[in-house]
C-alpha cells in the first residue's frame, strides 16, 4: 500500500523549526528544562505561558506537578517536552490496574501526541514523606501505571519515574560515603531501580546546594573559583557542591548495582529574595547559580565520578509563586515574574527578548523583619520539639530537614548525636539545625506547631547544637 503524504500544519512546522534551531544554535541547551509550578493566584493563562516559552525562550522541557488539562492543551503543537505528575495522594489507588488505565485515559490520551508528553512521575519525594502507605505502594503504582501505558501503546513514548530528595541518602558527605537509607535501600529503592532499568527510565533527584551551604561554602555552592573539597577516600577533588551531591547519589546506586542508569536533576534552583538573615539570597546570586548550573550540566564535563556527561536538568522554578508557605525565599525561586518579565537572565531568552532587559540584574531588596533586633544583642536560642509532639510528625520534620541537604550526619549511626536513638532526640537536632541555618527566625521553628523555642542549650557531650 503506497504511503500517503500528509502536509505538516503551520503550527507543527513552526515548532519543528524552532526546536531544530534551539538544538543547532544553542549547544547543550536541550538538557535544560524548567519546573512550572502554579501555587499562585496571579499567574498568566497557560496558552500565554506556552507561547512565551516557545517564542521568547530556548526552554524546550517543562515539568508539571499535576496533569492540569488547561496546561496540557496549551502546550499542544509546541514540541516542548512535557512531564506530568500523579499527586502523592493518588498513589495507593494507582496500584489498581483499572484506576491506572482510567488515569491514562483521562490525563494522557486526550492530549497526546499533539502535546509532547514524555514522562509521568508517580508522586514527589515520596520516600522522605515517612508515610508508610505511600512508600509501600510507590513501586507497585509505577509498575501498574507502566502496564496501563503498554495497554494504550504509549510505553515507548512515555517513561515512568519518581523524583527523590537528597533525604533518601543516609550519608552524602564525602561523596564516597553515599548510600541509601537503611531499610529503604533493599526493600524500596532496589525494586524501584530494577523497574527503571527494565523500562529504560532515569533515576530523578532534587539536589539543592542552596539548602546545604553556609557562608563558608557559598563559593563552593555557586560554582565560583574555590580551593575545592577533597574526598580522601577516592582522592577526588570537588570544586562545586552539586557534583558532590550527584556523585553521592551515583555511589548509592552503585552499591545496589545500578550505576548504569541515567540520573536526571528534577529540581534545583536558588531564590532571588529571602529574609534579611539569609546569606547569598538576591537576584545577582540566583542569576550566578542558575547561569553557572546551566553551563555546567550542559558542558559535557560531567562530575568526577561521572565524567563526560550532560545532565537533563529542570530549574526550579518558572515563576515566583506568591501562595507558597514558609520563608520568603520559598516564594521567590522563579526565573520570571508572573507578568513574564525576567527576575534575571541566565541566557535562556532569545536575542530579540533579551535585548529589552538590562544586562545585569538589579539586586532585589530583601524583606527585613519588622522591628529587627540586632543579632549581636539577641540571646542564643534553640528550636526543639514541643512536649507531647507526635512521633510521626517529628519523623516528617527529620525527613524534611535532612531532605534539604543540610548536614544530618551527627544523627546518623556513629554520629555525635545518634544516641539516644529516638525520634524525638533526632528531631530536636534536625529542627534546630534548620532553625539555626535560616537565621533564628521564630517562624522557622513552627514545624506545623510541633516546634518551640528555648533559651536552654540542649547540647550534651560531643553533641553540639
């Protein structure tokens, strides 16, 4: 039977030409995507966002935190690769094949192939939620979703994966000590990695040097020239924190026999505004981190343990999101304001768009607390769990803090604060670690009303708070 020639529509032709130009004129940029979060009440309509990304930027990958039908429709015929997410609360139901098939029928099939859906993520940072039901159902849900995609003949077009925080590691510093948390390593992560290998899907991680750095390590976190950090076990010198975090993940995978899998950076970023006590939080520094990140992951240099690699990377986030809870910085990770003017430019705007903005970002003024007390005059304070706080809530606090990349080594086995080995004792260390790292703001000791500030130093022996 003779093949019939079907002419391309003009919109598809424009998308194809645009993507060709991006891939040929901007080396390595195909690996850079953006997280399109929507926790805001002032964002532009999805069709306007899709048009802006296609016409004014070189971004050709977008990751969503749901499967919003309006957004999926808006990205039709753009050619932009779209990743959608099944929310955490739907994971238990996704283990049932009928539900998985219905989910695919409702959230994928009406939009593909017009919308270039390339990946479905089952939940977000599930393992560090400490929710045993979600964790136990994660891999079965991924397997069932893949089976539903096979039934719909979409399994070769669409991958299934799930993103993790660095909290899945029990150790990450030095990178050579990288390994997954005991208990989850064999029972959850090994089956998960086996699934990823069988379906040719990537392991996805959310590394944030922003949460792991201090004034002393700011240059190291920002890819600036620095003396580097030597891993004495391997003799390898690390000149930036992201490489160290990625290599710790790589070695944790290697311990289980899965060092052949691709690693995708599902989230990373730096805020352009924060509270007055935070270090390195302004538009210039955010521009520096994300600009250096873009160049580094696209350069082909790789990491000390993964040389000559590029990493598919999703910057967090596309927009500043004004309804996000937490410190000021949480609402200011965006590359763009809701009116689509850049907070700063890291080289993702096309030349015609870039010509209308300043070459150097103007530092965004930080929000100072009302009636601030000079730090030198404040008494030393600590953040500890409230009396009677539920252990499950305290475990979530531990997972949240350690998942940010802060140094929880002292409460790991053989650490100075490991004993007493109780949830409450470990939560006390973790909650105070977060409180101190954010500048002793009262709001940063709330932890869903499980934290309280004290003037009594809880340090003991070699365990220093």
